[in-house]
C-alpha cells in the first residue's frame, strides 16, 4: 500500500507562513487532497486536487505537488488555523477493486 | 447544502458486528460517492470504503474481508457493517461524500464514537 509521510508538528508565528509537506513515492503523479481538523470536529477539505480551493476556504490556503513532495501553504497564519492537517491520495494499483484512499499521519500546526 | 448524520450503537462487544447508518439530506444517494472513514483516538484517518451509483462498492484492502457497505433501508441512507470487531476497531466513525471516484471528500458527518469492549 502507498505510504505518505508528514512532519508531526509545525510551529509558526501569527502573520507568518506555514508550509506542511506530504511525502510519497512519485506523489507528483497523483492528486493530493488536504484536510484541516480541529479538536472534536470532522475534517474540512481545504485543498482539492493538489491546488484547488473549495468554496469558502480562504485564499491564504494554497497547495502544490511535484516530484516526491506535496505542500500545503498557509499564508498570513491566524490563531484559528491551529489544527491538525492531513494529506490524502487515491492509491490506484491497476486493479480497480483494490483502489483506495490513503491518508497521511497528520501534522499538528501550532500558532505561537 | 449536503448534510450527513451517523447513527448507531456506541458500544459493541468483541467478536460482534459493528453496524452504523448514515442519513443524507440535500443530495441523492444515487449520485456521488459515499464513504466511511474512521479515526482511532489520537490517530490518523483510515478510509474504510465507499458505495456509489446506488450499489457499487470499493473497500480498503486492509478491511475488505470484514466490511460491507450497502444502501440502507431508508431511502437516503447508507450503512456500514464491520464484523468480528476487536478493541483495535475502537474509533470515531465518519461518513462523508465526494463527487468523484478519487476526489476529495467535501461533506462530512460529525462522527460517532464506537467503543469495542465487553
């Protein structure tokens, strides 16, 4: 099964930029989705298909994907951005019945 | 606006079957892809599987032998059955949906905690 890696934690001062990476073998050839999850709440999709921002998600959230690393960037970080962030890909093995979503281990973003 | 709501027992005994339902409003079960995802306390998310086009399914290979996702008895409802549960199946279970085969999941239920214990 496809394996994703994320740093356990990222700390950032308010107003600065946070970059959260998601590593995987040739991940640039896959589509990556990103979720924000606050304690006790369901995840919220913040980036779809590498860099598309769903309706209602601030422009401060952006995504990129190339080579072996996908990156979620949060600009002008606010206190309300403190949360866990998970990346997700669709692991397609060729046998459609075995295709499935894989999530990364998550990164806790702390706003200093 | 699509809304999802999980329901079912919060406590299941080891070796028994975990059964949950997800009630959908604002969209038809015959459209989109309807997923179950779980999250053990303090851990990451794990996709269980989904149902689409009114009856087709895909399951996580790691759970496939124990999982069944089906359209529920109520018109706009889908269900999860996970058999032979152990303590490792203790988790918050979410239902969610996305528009495509491999798209992001843009609507989620609030989740329900299921504890496996005797």
